[in-house]
């Protein structure tokens, strides 16, 4: 390919094909000096003849959609996303983060905290020695672009992939971490809309999704995710999947209408076992009472003697 790179976000690449027809998209990894590799998609408008020129627009990345297996879910069938991190078969849908907005917001907070260190000169000097102004935005970018979110058959999966930290040295890398919250454990999925300012002067712009389970509390959520592009669609799909799991459990439970109600024969077995335990406890209590009475009688005889 013969590259024709321009500054900013507008990239165009001219090239030639060695094939007679192009009916499907072609993906190319394009990298330029001082830039991260970018995946570009070539979408032909018509059949391209041998040796013809074509153009790749880096501003139109390939989108993905829900597979046929999950297309019958009304809340998922129209979803599309660009994140290609997840390739597992159990993925229902992935959700994109607004990386640019997140980078801008968190970088502004970082600069505010860095400016506040001027009030305490030793801390300000340490920040300068650590080259904080040079690596602040890079650290924010590495952190936000490592986040990936998807809904699977069983729950919500949030992943932070391996990423550089501090000065970008390998010894400072942060390892991959993953958290899955099963649908049957979720008690609440709520959206917190941005309001007010952070650090007095920085407007809050990121939507936050709070996932709660039975072990959550007001001070600590099971999972808190900020910066999702479409949080309301995420919330709808979470509740739809939870309802679907509940219906599946109801059917497997014998159609009793309650996911925790066992079949009748199982209830009889449990009742029988509980009755046996009750009878054993009564027998043990009677024996303990006899032993206690014997001990008291023996103690009285010893006192009299």
C-alpha cells in the first residue's frame, strides 16, 4: 500500500488490488510514525478491476452485531459495537466506551491534582522528578483503553487487559484483570447521570452504571462502570437476560412458578429428613436432662455425707 497520511484524524490510504473482484471488506493494519497501529477497513462501492485504486477510511471502523443465536432477544437484536476484544462464543453483546471523552475527563482531573501539589512544594518536586506532566495523558489513555465490557450468557463481564503504567517500562506493566457478575446475583442495575463538578471546576460528563448484589452496600457497589456510550441499552439488556435466566430456572424447576420451589417428591424427602433430625434432637435433650438430674442427685449425696 502507498500511504498518504495526514495530521489529525483524517487518514486516507491509496493502494492497488491484485484480484479481479472485491465483494467483502478488507482489513489492514496501518501504522505511522509516533502513532499506534490502526485497523482500517476497505469497503468497495462496486466491483474493482485488476490494478484499480481504492481508498481506506480509518474513520469508519468495522462494526459487529449480535449473532443469530441471540438475535431473538428484543433488547439485543439492534445492538452494534466496534470493540473487537471479545471473541468468545458466549458473548451476547459488547458495549463500547467513549475513550476520547474518558481520556479528556480523567486527564483534566489529573492536571487539577497536579496543580494542587503546588500548595505543598515537596510533593510538587517529587511529581516533577517523576515526569508527571510528560506521562499524565499517556497513563490515562493506557488505563481507559484497556477497559472492555460485554454481556455473556451467564452475566456481566468487565475486563482490564494488560497495559503499560508509569513510564511505559515493562517492569511497570499492570496485569490483566477480569470480573464477572452472574445475573442471578444481581439485585440492582442503576444509571447515575453526571451532575455538578469534580475538583470544583471540571464538569462531570461520564455516565456511570452501578451493579449491585446482595453483598453490596451504599458505600460499595459490586461493579461500577463509567464512560459507556449506551448505558441505557446496557441496562435494558442486563434486566432482559436476568428475566430470561429466571424463566429458564423456572422451567427446569418443574414449572412451579418459583425458581426456588423444588418438586413435590423432593419436598417429601426433605420433610422426612427434618423429622428425623427433630426426633434425634428430642432424644438427645431427654438424655441430657437425665444426666443433669443424676449429677444433681450425686452432688446432694456428697454434700450430706
